[in-house]
C-alpha cells in the first residue's frame, strides 16, 4: 500500500484516502461559494496544505471525473448538487 503523511503530523494514510480528502475539500469550498474561478478555488482550498498546486489540480480533476464538480468554462467551476436519494 502506498502511504503518505496525512494532515496531522506523524500520521500515515493511504494515497486513496488522502486523495479523497483533497477532493472533499474542493467540493466543500465550492459548495460554500457555489461558483468560483480556478484561482479563487485554489486559494480558498489552501493549496499549500493540500500538498501544492499539482495536488490541488489532481483533486480538482478527480472531482470532475467523479461528476462532483462541473467546469463552466472561462476557468469557472461549480459543485454538482446530488439529487436526494429516494
């Protein structure tokens, strides 16, 4: 299993868990603001604490591929609200 230092010093988490945590942060920030530019989203997600710009880009791409975030063009993004489960 590939391990990575987690958000708390001295903790190790799997890369899948850490990637999911990063993606969840992107979704949470977008949910709070509805629509954000790429630069604003990166700033509000605190890129440094995510592991740098490459990690942020990966989290954003994961969220888009999972259908949780939608690119709107002109570097704008919105969260995809999930319909209530029946």
